[in-house]
C-alpha cells in the first residue's frame, strides 16, 4: 500500500518579509480529502515534471522525502503559498490546478474545520473522546543525535551555543503554557528516549506525544520550522535560523510565536486570512512582535478541546469556584459546540448577582486559498444563558431574557440559605458548532452604598440604572431614566470609595439618558481592572450599580 502525504505548512523568510510556505511531509493525517486527483502524483512524477507548481513543491520536499527512503507517495492534497515575486498569471494557473479538499461552495469558512482532525489518542488519555473534550499532551525535547526526518537533531547544541545557556528552553515552555491557559489541553513536559522522528508515538515514561527537535533544513532565511498534524504533532526547527529565532526582542517573541503557531498545526488548526498580524495562525509571521493565541486562535483550540475548565458537562463534574465573598470573574470560558453545557458550583450566602457576558471581537476571517475574507463578530455567535440551582439540583431561577451578544444578568437574587449552589450555562440560540466565548461574573451583593458617604439610595427601579456591556473593556455605556429635564452627574467610585471620575451633563427632556465612560479617571489616565460603583444622580434622586472593568 502506498503511504499518503499529510499537508503541512511552515514559515519562510523571503527578503525582508516573512511568509508561510506550505509543503509536504510524510506523517499521520487523520482527515480524508473530499476530492483527490484522478491521477495521483508519484515521487517519480515530481522529479520529471516541468510544471512550475511541481518545481516549487520539489524544491522543498524531495530532499526530505529521499532521506526517508520512500520510493513512492500519493499526493491527495497540496497547499502552497507562493513567493511574493511570482507573476500573477503564473500564480493563478498554479492555484487553479491545485487538488483541494475545500468545498467549492465555500461553506467551510472557519479555519479549524478545514483540517478536520484532533488528537484521538494520547499516551496519557488513551482514546480522547469527542470534539470539545479536553486532553492531556505530553511533550519534550528530543536528545541531540536523534534521527529527525533523516538527519541527527542538533537543536540543543546549536541553540545553547548561540544563547550561552539553556534559557531558550524556557521560551518554548512559555509557549506551551500560553496554550495551556487558553484551551482544554493540559501539557506535561517529559523526557525523551531518542526514538526515530516522526512515527514514534508517545509512551508514558519513555517519550512525549509532541517532540521538539531541530536540524539544518535549507540554510538561513527560508523555512523556520514545521510541524505534523495530529496524531503526530512533532515539531522541527531549522537550526540555520538560530539568530532569527533567538532574537531577544519582545522577550523572544519570534521563537514563542513560531512555536505556538506550529503547535497550532500540531493540535489540528489550519491557516487563516487576511495576513494582518491580528491572529497567530496567519500565514505571515510578524517578526519580533509577540502575538500569542488571539480570539480566533483560541476559538479554534476550544472547538477541538473545550475551555480550560472542561470537562464539566454534567452536574456531577461541576467546576468548583470556591467560596465567594466579594466578586469572582471567571474568564476564557466557552460554549464550544451546540450541545455543550458548563456546570459550576460555588459557596455563598445573602444575595448574589450573576452576569454572563459574551466576549469576542469583529474582524475579517477567511482560510488559505478560500474565498475572500468576510467579517465575523465572535461576541454574538450564539445566545448563551444560565440557570441557578440549589445544591440538590432544584431549579431556583432561569436567565435568558437577552438576545445574541447581550449580557444576561440575575440581579441581587436573595439566596434561600448560606451554602453550596450550582450554575449551568448553555446556548439557547444560534446555529452550527461555532464557539461562543464568555465571561462569568459572580458577585456577593452587599449594600452598594457602603463606600459612599452621602446617604441612602432609592430603589433600583426608580431610575432603572444599567451598565452595558458589563464586564467591559475599554468603555461602557451607563443608561438611566430621567423623570424630567435637568442636570445630572454620573460618578465612578472604586471599591475603596474614592471618586475616580465625574461625568456631568444635562437631560434636555424626560426619558432615557446614555452616558459613555471610557475607563479613565478625571485626569485622563486609564484606571485599573476591577469593580467600580457607578452612581447616577438627577433631580434629587440617585441610584448605584456595579461595573467591572477587565483589561
């Protein structure tokens, strides 16, 4: 039986700009293409072909393939990014002849659907469950001398000699720690026995699932690194580019970006467009500017592996948030598929305010060689809602009044006792399996005016004061009802009672007044993240509510 290629893309340096050049390496690929060439291209065909595309592929793949001692390969799918100097007519001709598994109607818009693979087996977990379930990946540095794609690894010797220490390893560790904090993968560093690379799966006590190596690939300034898709995930740096990779600017931002980008492929993610340095998984690198996983990258990882608090899909596995005595903000949560549920437990007495705030951003999104990028607003992918239960699972309240993209709030709910309560979050509206990230805020309510010296507050309903969005960054809008025209103040206090900002104005008529707070104090300085008391005063009446700034 002929072995099959897995498509891989890696970053190259061309002149003064970095771009990503996809190329092919033999490795496990769990997805299967929708369409393949009727006449599969063999390695012999690649040697003899005069086609310009074949020439590009040959220049970056044949040497590696020959080292593997492989006589014949099928090429069911090829993905390539051309040199920027390639003439447009030639580039279009090459791209028109690419075999592809992107559906022609463009329905596979989101990049992490395109590869279609996640880790299905790891050394720690065995079988890893279904899409959205968390996994544990072991990883480690292969010893120098390990045969990696046909040649001995020299990563440790070359990088250590250049840097004068092994501190570069800490930058690699930082990269895995960043992914660990963002999605439902737990990373554990282990030792390595030096087995041949790739094709030696992780074994507990022997080697990791993901193995880091390096050797000379193509001289300085071309391929920086490459990585295999799941279930292999092994990564190889080009030691010829040591001076570029170990540039200390941005706290070694280049090395961390390249490592996190390549491991993005190693967890199953593909490339996104446009290339404007707003997403880690873009084809073009961004020099020493530290990017790290952004909204789109995190959503891709969550689609496959859930958020860092998984698996909490059933009441018995509720994530314990502990005892809450003031305010607890839990960030980076997600409804990672249509049927996903998140359960949490917490200890509290008195009254509670709970807010579920969809988070995200608006940006252009496409995938490599797909249609032109289109706008996506990830803070309104779906309509997340929640229910509050007592410790035995008896429903106390359901909160689902708001629609897509809006914050759901249970305001100053009087708890029936002091003790344990349960919270279930879910998706009420939306379509498909897109990922909705959200922030969960739980506040133990006390008298909101305890830090303010000028008297009691009237009932909330009198002015109907609201703050949206909440939590917010960097600005929010304060809304309240004016019973009559006249001057008003909106005062912003920190939790110590210090007046941070006063915004004054005049209501020209009765009705709703809207005031924007930009997260700055009266001197124009940005205030720190935290809980703020927003007090609106008009015509002898005032009302106060909480707002949470998350920078």
